[in-house]
C-alpha cells in the first residue's frame, strides 16, 4: 500500500493523471463477468463446429424477420393492449413479412 500512499480517493486537488490511472488499473483489475467467461470458453470451440455455421445462418434469417417487423411493420411500439390484440398484431406483421419474402422464394 505504500505505492498508493499519495493517492486520496476523496481529494480531487491532484487531478486524474494517466500514470495514477494506469497504476490503479494494474492494482485493481476489473472482475470478469459470467457472460465474458462464457464467451471465452466458447471462443476456441464453437466457431469450428460444423453445426455452428448452420446455426448462425438460421439465426440471421430469424433476426431479419424480427428486425423487419420492428422497423417496417411498427412492432417497436405496440398499438394495442392485451395479449390477444398484441398476438393479432404480431401474427399480421409476420404474415406481411412472409408476403414480402414470397417473390424471392418463388424466383
């Protein structure tokens, strides 16, 4: 702790110079989050698995539909209240998305 004897966390008189910030980062490294640990554990394995590429292609297709519904069909903010009405609005938006995709699928 002698290394940080000059540092007073309550005092702002000395400013926040880069050397002190660097010392603090080395002394108190940030803790890892569970999400970051999960990403690190999958870094070397998931990308090389043949099913991962298939999963990413399917995921892109699903995410495109939801993105279209939010931007074009107005599902970012629901117009109706109640489960039945919102379900109806979502079903109508997805049917419209299918109609938009239909010419591409038939070509």
